């Protein structure tokens, strides 16, 4: 599917995809996808260095083809000031990704239609419910929402902090302590086991860390 995508892009861009598009893949991807990016002048990124990698990619060519997580690619581009209508999803099951030649030529970032199954479960409604439930505590000033950038755009844009697993851990551990009467509450949008470990570590600081997902059974 990736090979066909590249051929279609090359056709739309008048056999010039190699000089117009930098392929970038998130590190949690298959070795042959990383090899494809390397073969075409691209690179691998992590959730921590995605902004730095995207900046480098745009210095090479005017467009990015971002694999495999569309949400990480979209949030990275958004923080760089790229309009949402210039970041389009490429559906590999449709001819030309389901896009018109005009859309492909206008796009700054083409986002592969992929996502992380864990972060996909997080929704804005969970943030709203968290704030509504605890808003009475200190006028909500002790409520904080932090999400991984593989969460969808609506979740990221309604979070107080967005960043990698490392940033999530660092931010919560270094945040001010709460009190027994008024704990600092954190709603965290990332993998459940990490959230539970972190919750146990910061509980003595009167910080209550909650998992954002409504369902805690991963096999569901």
C-alpha cells in the first residue's frame, strides 16, 4: 500500500515526488516502513522529537508524508502553524488516497490513515466529564488534563498539556503538590499501565492521577 501510494503521488506530482515529499515515520512502525523512508530521503521520529524532525523535513522538501499515526502528524503540524486544511488524510484503500490532484498539490502534510488503538479511545467527552465532576473543588484550579499527541485533535486541543510519555511523567512529578483536603487532580490520556504506576508514585504528594479512558480492559 505504501509503494502504491508513492507511485500515485509521483503520478500526480508529475514524476517529481522524490524532490517534493519527505516521508517520515513514527518509531513504533515496521522495519520495512523505516527502510522505505530512508530509501526516499526520509527519517524516523519519536513523539518527543517529532517537531524537530518535521522542521528538518520541511527544510529538505515542501511536503511531508507522515506514517503511521495521523494524530501525531496532525498535532505536530498544527503546533508549527500549518492550517488543518493543508494536512489531509491519505486513505490507502482508495485511489490517490481519496484525494483530488488539487488537494494533494495544496497539502503540506499528507497523513497516513493510521492511529494508535490505545490513544484512539480517548475522547473530549471524558475531559468534559472530569471537569464537571470536580469543578467545585477550588473553582477547578486544581484540575489538569494532559494527553499524548497520538490522541485525536479534539482531545489534544482541550488538554492543558500535550506531550510524550516522558513529558507526561516529568510534568506531573514536577507539578505543585496538593493537600489532603485539596489534592491536585490529573486526567491523563496515555497507556493505562503507565498511568497506574505514575498514580502510585505521586499519591504521597496528594496528586490524584486518573486514566482518561472510559474502558480499562485493553482487549475490548
